[in-house]
């Protein structure tokens, strides 16, 4: 390859990465903008506190279906189409939410947004992994940084605007902003076709075959452990903070402050996973994550809770990026899209189940039952992952003849043992 060609390829990859991050920010902000609006929407649409969990579950379930059925298409040269479709679906979901007058319409809008997420994330993840497999963890970490940036910006803007305009105006405007991400994606996001040269004509179009491997199950359960808290209390966070006495501005600020440590640590977590294995990054984060979740159940000051959230964020960064890196290391790059989609799908199953019961738990047992129960489930999922990932396997790698060893994943047991 000539120097000029190599330079052009590096430039194209850099632009594609930046477009991916811009699209991720737009998608995440659109998906999260609704959370500070829940109290107002409860009154406007007649949603009960228990119903908030069902609304969140609709998005998780829709994303789950997309991850399982459509994510493998990212390994068949359709990553760009998937990413663009994901942005379009998220924008449409916000427009539908803005026009909703009944609860079921709002649930449908969340489902459409979930499909958008389920299309976008595995598509861009697969492209980023294949660009440079040796830096897969770092690139996934940066993608997670972009996601958290969107998660922070969306709720904060919504919280700032809710006092001067209606939730429906905010949702419609957010849909328009999400569409702006189409420009960099259309112009710069495309996959290097040489990365797909090894694809076999008979490659499965679903990711179910990957479930025949212990390492895939183990890495997937790491994602479950991280996603359970997301499902358990993300939808209820504004209600929980409000019950502690927080105003709308503090609720929005809590999302921003939560995102900052994650954004600072995600790339580091990816580099750690690239060097030592995704399991080590996850295990370090698990210790912090469990401790902070338990503290939520006993604190009564919303400012203290906001501070604890920033500490939790550091654990989330290490655990979430570590889990994604572990899955990237468990399969060959040829199955990257299917594997990442499967991991997210497994996580979304956990999140959907958690969100469906979260409202009930909060009503019945308050913050103690919600957060203590969440911590127990996270710990059990992590232990199950350790059982599946301990030791090393031999034979062909998952998805190719060459062994791809998830380096360091077997150390999860030693790291996680510090929890007890």
C-alpha cells in the first residue's frame, strides 16, 4: 500500500469515527431527553408511576428485537444503512412523542426509539472494531463517551426548557436536532470494504449460533450486569430525586454530572481492556458500582445522591466498556456486529425485566427495595459471568479458524472477589 493510499485511508477512518461519535451524541440525547419530562407527562397523559417502568421497557424490548434480528446485518455490508436508519427512527420517535395524546402512543414512540438504538449501536460498533481490532476497546470507549455526552446533554436541556415551554415542543425540537446528525453520517460514515473481504457467503444472518459458546455467554452476562441498573432506575430517577426534594434543574444537572466521570474514563477503560482484557476492566468497575447502588438506598439528601452518582459513573465506565471489550475479544472481527448486537440484546433483556418491575418495587418498598434489589441482581449476574469465563478454552475461535482469546477475562474471579 502506498503512503498516499495509507494516508487517505487513515483520513477516511478518522472522519468515519468522528461521524460515528456525532451520531451517537445525537441519538443518545434524543433517547434521554424525555426523562426529565416524565413528571409533566405523567399529569398530561395520565401515566402512573408504575407505568413509567412499562414505558421504559417498551424501548428496551424494541431495541432488543432490533439487536437480535438486525444487528448481524452490520457484518454483511449494511452498517451504513443501519446507522442512517437508526438516526431516522430516533427522530421519528420524538416527533410521535410530541404528538401523543394518549399513553399508548407514548409507549409506541419509545418503542420506535428503541429500534433506532438497536440499529445504530451495533452498526457503528462493528465498523469501529474492524477499523483497528487492536484498539477495539479504546474506540468502543470513545463511542461510549459520545453516548454519555448525549445522555447528559439531552436531559439537561430538557430540564432547562421545561419551565418556559411545553414537553411537546421540547420533544419536537429534539427530533429536529437528531436529524442534523444525518449530515456527517451521510458524508463520512462508510466502511472500508477490505474489512469485509473475509466474509463467507454462508455466514449466519442471526447471532443465535454464537450462544453455543461459553465465552459469548459470559461476556453477554457482563453486559447484563451493567444494564440492569439502567433499566431499574433510569426511568424512576426523576421521581426518586423529586421525592428527595430535588427541583427540575438539579435533576437535569445530576445527569450531566453523572456523565462527566464516565466520559473521562471510558477511553482509558478501553485501553485497559485492549491491554489486559475486558474482564479486568469490568471487575474493577463492579466493585465501585455495587457500593454506590447500595448507598442510593440509604441516602436522603439529593445533593449527596448527585455526588454518589458521579462516583457510580466511574464504575459504570470501567464495567460497561470492559463488557463490550470482552465481547469484542471473544469473537473475530468478521462477527463483530452480530456479537455486539447480541451482547446489547442480552443486556436489554435484563434492563427490560428490571424496568418492568422497578416501578412496582419503588411503590412497594421505596428506595431500599429498588436499589438493594438492583445490587443483588448485578452481583448474581457478575458471578454467573465469572463461572462461564473462568479458565481458558481451546480450539477454533468463535467465528473463524484462528483462536481469539479474551485476554484477562479469566481474572474476573480474582478481581470480583474483592466485593465480598
